[in-house]
C-alpha cells in the first residue's frame, strides 16, 4: 500500500466533486469544470463521490476525465458500495479511495482485505469517528488501532457536513495516532484552516467551496484560491 506522504505534499488539500447536476450531461460538465478549477488553483487532489449521483455517474465522469490531461491526483468514494471503488480506481488511474468508515461494524472485513491484497498500491483514507456513522462502543484507542491496520490515513469529522471538527477531538485523535496521518474530513474553512492544520495532516474540503455551502452549486473559484493561498503561506 502506498503511504500518504508519497502521494501528496505536506498538509494536502483535497477537494470534493459531489456530482451535482440535473442530468448526466450536467454532472459531467460540472465535474470537468470543478476539476479544472481545483487543478488551476493548486488543490492537491480530488475525490469523485456519488453524493448527488450514482456509481454509474462516477463511471461516466471518470470516462470523460480520462480524455483530458489532468495532473491532479484523483480519488474515489462510492458511498453506496465503497468496496467497488478499488477496481474502479485501478481502471481509471485513481491513486486513492476513501471509506467513510473502516470501523469493524461497517466493513465486510474478509472482502475488504481481499481487495487490499489485490490492489497493493492503492492508498486508503479510512474514516473513524466520521459524521453520521454510529459509534462502535469501543474505546477510541481500539478503534484507531484497528483503523490504522486497515488504511494509510485516518479521516475524522465533526457531527455533520460543513460543521467544524472540534479541535479537542483532533487533538485526542492525534495524540493516539502519533505520526500516523490524520485527515480532517469536514468543516474546514478560511477562518479555521490554520488551527485545524496545526493538528491535522491534511484536509478534505467540500461544502466550503460552494456558495452558501450548497453542494448542489458549482465550486467558487475565489474561495478555492483564498484557501490555497492561506495554506501556502502557512506551510
């Protein structure tokens, strides 16, 4: 498996592509536009997700993206069937996949490990304490030990989309994880990016890049530019 540091620079910013749009054509056109903005403004990677679409829409978008010379690192998150993201990522040259949870109750461990062995160079961002995922009932230490054995970076969030991940939560996770990468999965914005990345090792940004936080709307280029500049100066 490929460690996160070999994919990205320190403190990467990863933008979400939510597949908004009223038709297949609109989803593809918007995804291509957002890929272009993210690449031109210096975002380090993108996650193509079936948030407003379907796995079939993800495939259609990946087909179209493959026709262009995008250099930005691609990742995939299939919310409805994440295990299929491995084969899809290999087919279309994506370098990583995201699972909103790598906690034991949310995984078919046998199937997951089979896919991990099949795709030995695929990086996995794995959720622990992720939004909308019920707690396991285990200690956080146990959840993180299990999570570290299943992925190359832990992703955690606050309570919901666009809601800031509490700093105390990030500190608790980081104290237990040590040098193992911790990615902030929600709630990062221009006002909190410095304090969040003082603890976390990177961030996934979705709704903040949209006007009024509406994931149905196109990415706002100026919001992307401002956040990238803030992190560039911070680094």
